[in-house]
C-alpha cells in the first residue's frame, strides 16, 4: 500500500467528551489521502474505546495505546509511527474545517512547512487569529515571530515528515507545554523552506483559564525553569540566544504572575524571580505589564495581583451585563 500524503497525529488523554467531534471533523475532509495516528496516552476514561471504535470503521484511522508519558511523548510516538509525506497535529478537544488538508497540501509545493491562520473558540465566541510571518524566507525572523504574534503550535503547520529525521528533531519529553514551539524552532534552525497560507481552518478551543490559578504548583514552576533551560540551550550557538532566553524568562514570570495567585506570597515571588527581572530589558512588552512585574519582583506581588483580580472581575461583570 502506498504511503499517504498526510499523517494527522491526535495525541489523546482523557478526552472522551470531545474526541468524536474532533475525529468527525477529520473524517469529513475533502482531501482523502491521509492517515490518522490516534495515540491514547494512558487515558483513564473511555477515550481509548472511542478511538478503537473509530479505527474499526475507517481504515485510515489507526489506534495506538501506550502508558502515560505526557503530551510530548504522545506527539513523538505519533511522529515515529507516521508514514505520510507531511504531518500535522490535531488536539482532541479541537476541530478542523473540511478543506484544511486540501488547502494546506495545495499550498505546500516544495515547502517543508506551511503556516496558516487559526480560530480561537471560547465563551466569548470565535476569534480569527492571523499568523503571517514577517519574512518566510528568513527562518531567524520566523523564530522571532514565534515569541511574538506567531503561535508555536504544530496544529496550524503542515510539516514535511522527513525533516524530523533529517535534522534529528524530537519532541522534548522533559516539558508538557511549549513542546511544539520547541520543535518548530528546532526545525527552523535548519535550512527548511517555509510558506504561509492566509486562511484559517483550525478551531482551537480555549477553556476557562481561571481554573489554572487553582492548579499552579511547584511542578509547573519547575517545568517553566526547565523550558527556559531547554530553549536557551537549543539556540546557545546562534545569534538568537539572548533574545530567546529573555523571552522564555518573560513567559515564566508572566505565567507565575497570572496563574500563581494562590501559590506565591509576595516574599516567595520576589525570591523566585528577582534575579530574572534584568532579562526583561530585552523584551518589548506593554508598559503596564512591565510595571506589574517590577512591583511583584520588588516584593509587592500579593497586593498587585489582588488589585488586578478586582479590576478583571469588574471587567468581566460589565461584559456579562452587555451580553444580556
């Protein structure tokens, strides 16, 4: 049997309530020469049964089951078992429009990576997110964009499968977020060809981020520190080193500021992040945010976060009133 033109990788973990909508959107593609590598990463719900059932009625869908190793492990498992010319990832709580694969493949030509726009779907409705790189002919410029307006996801990027093995690029199992950004940057550090399609097909479902503040933990902090080290090491011998280090430190501190309200005291926040603050001089950010991080790193995190929380609650209340 000839290899398919596209391998779609779906890393699944406890997604029984959304996985069928995701897989249905894939099965409804106008482009038919694809395979779907569904990787059940040790789900504790009925996700595994659902992907088995889907595989039983459509030979293009292939179900795999493995012990839980995290999203990076599942994505890499998918890459290792893919046989298509190109790959793309679809997360199990998201969905795609029927013409996504056809449009991306038609755009690819001789390119190794096709970037497209995407949608964010949340309680606020649907938002169109443009993803045009400043210069697709300059991979270093595209990497810079990945710390700005470009999303690091592998879900809105069609990528030539052979590039992973040719340049020895693998998903880093040490981290459970930004793993796709790491992979995209790893690829762009090599002479791959990039193109852009100014259309959106992918629907990224954004959940209730307020719940994240309740789950921030020492493990998440260590993950952020690990990501800072991994990304800085990745670009250590390139002109991008200082830029990447500063922006990953910024992400770590921003992450802690917004999600760590129930974890950090003012003293703990200062102790943890004061030494990183000088790196932010290299980062362009809103003036208000710079002030907030400055105050937090100087020992005023709790009061700063409390005031911001109150303002956000008022804004949310006003938004709800306008929707009635």
